[in-house]
């Protein structure tokens, strides 16, 4: 029996009739009844505060400021509240009527503005009679405890708004007085300013003159240095041109006979080449003649020996002996060495002939080029002579220019010294006049003289000097979205817990079989896990499409809900399988512990210390944190340990179920007749 057959058998048992099917449908709906309905009821309570009736009582008699402005701050506050529609504000004539309405529940709370409200707000104009303005808020926790906290925030906002308005008005009056004082001081400093302005202009002129003479001196100095360098260069050019003229003259003299010498060399090389060619031909002929001579002589001697033998003068043995001696002589080393020497001499003569021909060709080309070379050397010699003459003329002119530059530099130095003395004098004048003007202006500058825009801005800063810029790295869209992670996860735990009321953690038929314990445990969990995943899918669909929850990572959010369903179902199934009916009680206890330790509403760190341990070891709090990161778009790195933790809880639940199977495979009387029916 396979695991899936066990699971399929249990699913068929659960859907075998109308009532079992309705039971499964009801179990699937359980998370909706808790999670989705609760979120629906509390999706955006702050957006519906205008349905709460609140009383506002205005007893303010108003006040008149020193500049004749009439203040009706109490009426302004009441109008602002009514027009804002934050609550359903109702104007009430008396404080007693408002308090009675709060007492009997007709009003959620009451705001009372006293008679001297505006007068006290205007009192800071008289330092000796400044009085703090007071307004009172009446609440009743019997109407709603959280409403009191909301009203406290509203009262704080009203207080801050009125305080800022009054503070701006007071600061504006103070800044206006400063402006009047400033104007009087400015008039007293005008005469000194004119003197200072004139001195500054004179100082500027002297400064400009000094700057001009300084630039003139610098230019004259640079000109002198440049003329000196130029004179040095022209003298070097003159010397170089003279040396070039002399060298080209020598070159012209030495190359005058080069064309004739090149022609003689070419002719001699040609004669040598012709003689070497003739010698080579004769040596080759001598070698051929020697070879032919050896062959002819041998034939003649052989014929003569045959004749002598025929005449009987020599015997046959004598003839053979003579022929052998002749053959030895012809092939002797001396003869061979002579032939080899002739061949080597012939090769050397051939190389000498080739080299002589190359020399003859090169000499001929040189003879052709030497006339043009001579002409070019003559032209270069003439140009060098002209260059030498011009360089001498340039050096004489440059020497005169250098004398003029030195005189200009001397005059510029005297002019710059005089301008420096003038600038120092005008600088002292300007400094003295500036100090006089500065001291006269310092009194006026110490008193602020803001314009209307600056006064308004400064008054706002004085009245409200601190602004807090809140930066939210991840933010819930509304109150319901803020509670969604907690109630979605809580609904999944309750859904898995309720499944154990209608489904068996282990199949009794499988316990009686020979199937391995792990197969029975896994086969008992798969049906529960399947229904639990369906619960998660339906819950997410209703909250997303029905209530409008928009997670930043929708698919990851759904995936984490699936993983949490698997972990919760495995853990609950394992506990119930191992402990039976008491296991359901344990699951309920775990539910209560996770309700108070998972940090669903307040941060879990604010709970008592013993509950911190529960938060660390139980799964719900970690899944809630992971859901917040996925729904609000926070950093995803913390999800890694959450995923591993859920996988660990799945393994733990399956191990508990495996232990339950191993124990329940042995049938006992207590197992057949339990004290408490599952």
C-alpha cells in the first residue's frame, strides 16, 4: 500500500456522502469566518471615524490685540473641526449638556473651549500678564477604551495647531518691532556709508593701477628674457651656418674628381671581369683536353703493343704487364690531384669573374650618379653661405632689441614701485573708511529687518522649531492591512485545528496493515495538508480580491501561507495522533500561547519575559514576521530562516505521527477502549 493510496482512501472516506462533503466545505470555510470576517470588520476603522458623534462647546468671548485685531480663536477651532469631518462634530450650547451626552453614550467625547481662550492666547503681548490658554476634553472609557487613545491624539493635534498659529502671530509682532529699530539705525549709518563707498572706489582705482604696472613689469621682464634667449639662439645659428658653409666647401673640393674616378673604376672592373671570363674558358678547355689526351694516348699505346705482339717482338705476358703499368700510371694520385686542382682553380676563377662583373656594374652606376651629387653639394654650399650672412645680420638686430627691452624693464620697475606706494596709501584709506562704515552698520545689522515673507517664515520656525520627517521603509496601507499578517496566520492555525475535529489523524485500517510506519504517518498527514492548503488559498483569495489587500510580493505571500498551512497541519496532526484527545487540548494551549506571544498587535518584545521564549520556539510569530515583510515590501532576507523553520516543523510533526504509528500498531485493551473517545 503506497502513501498516496492511503491518502486517497482517507479523502474518499471523507467525501463519501453529502454530510461528509458539507463537513469538509465547512472546515474549509473556518479560516474565512475568523480571519476574513475579522479583517472585513476592522479593515479601515480610522476612515469611518466620521460616524462617531462628538460634542464641541465654544464659550470663547474673543479678544482684541494691541494693534486692534479681533481674535476669535475658539470659533476658528470649532469651524476647522466641523469642516474637517474627522468626527461627526455636534455644536452644543453648554458644557453640562456635552458632559451628560458623553456620560449616557450620546457623544463619544466632548471638547470644551473656555470663555478666556482667545484672551489668554493674546496675553503674551503683555509680559507681566501672560497666561496659558486651556481647553478640556471629556472622555468615557465605558464608551470605548481605544476611542480615548484616538481622542487624545486628536486633542494633541488641535493643541499643536492652535499653539503654532498663536506662536506665529506673536513672533510676527516681535519681528515687526525689530524692523522699526533697524530702519532708524540704517538712517544713522548712511553718511558713513557714503564716505566708505568713496574710499573703496579710490582704493579700487589704485589697485587697478598697481595691477596694470605689475603686469607691465612682468611683461617687460619676460620680454628681456625672451630677447636674451633669442640673441643666444641667433648667435648659435650664425656659428652653425658658418660651420656648415665650411664643411660643404671642403666636401665640394674633395668630390670634384669623383665622376672621373668612378668612370675609371668602372672601366677597370669591366676589364678585370672580361679577363677572368677568358681565363675561366681556357682552364675549362685544358681540363677537357687532358681528359681527351689520356684516352687517345691509351688507345695508341694499346694498338702499338698489339702490333709488337703480332710481330713477335713482345710476348703476350709482356704486353699485359705493360698495359697494367700504363693503366696504373693513368689512374695514379698525382694525375688525379692535378685534375682536381685544375677544377678548383676553375671554380675560383668563375667566382672572381662574377664578382668583377658586379663591381663593374656598381662602378658604372656610381659614375652616373656623381655628377648630380656634385651639383647638389655646390647648391648646398651656396645656400649655407647665404644663411651664414643672414644669421650675422639677425644677431646684430637682436642685440639692439635686447638693449631696448632692458630699458623698458627698468622703466616698468620704477612705475610699479610708485603704483605700489599709491595702492598702499589708498588701501589704508579704504580700510579706515570701511571700518568706520562697518562699525556704524554693525548696530543696524544686529537688529533683524525681515520682509513680509521672511517674517512669516521666521515666525513659523519660532512657533514650531522642530519638524519630524518620518521615513517608512515598509508601510501598511491601512489598519486592516496592518492586522492582516497576524489574523491570516492565526486563521490558518485555527483552520488546521478544526480539521482534527472532523478528520482522523491516522487511518485505523492502515494501522492494522503491514505498511511501514512512515507510510502510514505520511498517508495520514497528506489529506489534512491538502485541505489545509485549500483553506489557505480560499482565505488569501477572499482577502485579496474581496477586501483589497495588495501584497508587495503576492506569489511569495501565497507560497508562505501554503508552507505555514503544511507546517501547522503536520504539527497539529502529529500531536493529536500521538496524544489523542489530550493532544487537541495541547493544540489549544499552543494556540493561546501564540496569541499572546506572536506580536500580532503590539511588538512581542513588549510582552512579559517568559513569553519571549514562546515567541522564539513556536511557529506562528515567525510566520507573522515573514508575512509582514512580504505584504509591506520589506527586506526579504529574514524569510530564509522562516522557511527553514517551517520545514523543520513539518519534519517534527511527521516524526510525532511516526512515533504515534509505531506505538499504536501494538493493540492494547486501552487502545480498544480509551478513557476519552477521540
